[in-house]
C-alpha cells in the first residue's frame, strides 16, 4: 500500500504531465521530445517539492536512477537538435 507521500508524489507528477499535454496541444506544439522535456522538468520539480526533511524512504532513493536516465535522454535530445541546426560541413 503506497504511503500518503508516495501517493502525493504520483498525483503531482500525473497532474504535471496532463497539464503539459493539454498546454502543448492547445499551443499546437505537441511532440514527443517537448512532452518528454516538460515531463522531466516536472519530475524534478515534484521530486524536490515532495522531498522529506529527515528520513529518505527506499522508494525515493531509487528516483536518482530515473533522474539519471532522464538527464541522459535529455542530453541525447539536445545533441540531436544541435546537429540538426549545424550546417552539414561543420562536423
């Protein structure tokens, strides 16, 4: 049974992702990359806002791996975008 804090974390992340999809759809800018970046930003914000002060539960310790994978994927997206912008003869 998830604890109250875990449930609050999941609700916060779900709300952020739904708001991101809605905002991107209203702006007609919905792409997988933009949704991923906004979801990662939301994940980092919700992680910090719901962090406990004294004791860190085991499930929160595993979030660092998800954050690391998310930042790695973000780096891949940034590099791909930079390579798209650069002229063909630069690299």
